[in-house]
């Protein structure tokens, strides 16, 4: 999956500069950015999943209003369609934090513009002073249930990012956390059709979410051998 973001990243790790959803919706970047990228994807030929401004609920108001995001999202999808790009599946990705539930509703472009619904939820235990250890089910089920009830009961779902922080007092807790992923996905998250592991740290103390340690890697490896995650590829 490609995460396509409407901002300019500084080469010197400075602040990102938003292009602005209103300008995108107005067509200001059609000729310089959107149309050329559409043609590249079309020429590639194979199916591509694109997530526009992943976790957009955390980008407002810096990037614009919820209504401006919807307009920008629809404009980009419309441009691709007008140029005959039919090998894209559009992924609408939110943080999954239900304190943003109102934003999720306001920022949904509509079923005709979305192929996949995705969210990013973690067990942040210790990271960012989070005091509660969450199992994989506890981390993922609330957003899953809410999105199914309030956004779409039919679209395939994706865990576009998921991982667990390290319990510094008991690093071995990562192993069973990952081991339970296939069973939880099969039994409690049946509409999740894709999962994407986040394998990196994020800013802040105790925020290493990578698979570098033996307990995490061992649990993840065992989960990866599950028949549920080893299904025949289409075609």
C-alpha cells in the first residue's frame, strides 16, 4: 500500500508543509502532481492500494477542514477515474482513536469513493505515558466495532498499522501479544482482510514498536506461520 500525503517534507527534518486540501480540491495541483502520478500508476498496470493522507483525522485543522478533506479526496479519485486509471483501490485510513469519532464521520468521502477502510491502533503501554497494557484484541476491537456500526458494514477492513510497545519490566510480554493475533483476527475481527505490521520506533521514551527484540520477533514469527495468514494468493 502507498501512503500518499499532501505535504512537503523537509530534507533537514524540519516541519512538513501542508499543500492544503482546499487547493487540491480546486485543482491547483492537477497538472503538476496528481495527473502525472495517475499516469505513472496507470502505466504500472498492477493493482495498487493508495491511502490519501493516512490518519487524516490528526491532520485537521493544519491541512484544512473535514469538508475540505472530503472534497480533496473526491477530487483526486475523480481525476484518476477521468484519466482511465482503473488499477487503484482507494484506502481510507483513520487513527482509530474513538475520541475522533465525530471527525471520522465528517471525513468519510462516501462508499463510492472508498474501497477499503483502515485504521491504526497500538498497544502503547509505557510509550507517551500510557499506563494500560492492551492485548491485541483490546487494542483493535473498539475501532473495528465502531467503524462497522457507523461507517460501513460491508467494506473490507485493514489494520494499516499495528504493533506493541515493550513492557520494560517484562519484555517477554511481547511474545504472547503477537502469538494471539491470528486467533483474534479470525474470531473477533472477521472482516479484517489485511494486516500491516508497524516495524519502527516513534518519538518518545519507551516507544520502540519494532520487532528487534527476541520475544517480539518470536511471537510475530509464530503468528506468521498461522494458516489463517498463509492463504493462496489470487491469480
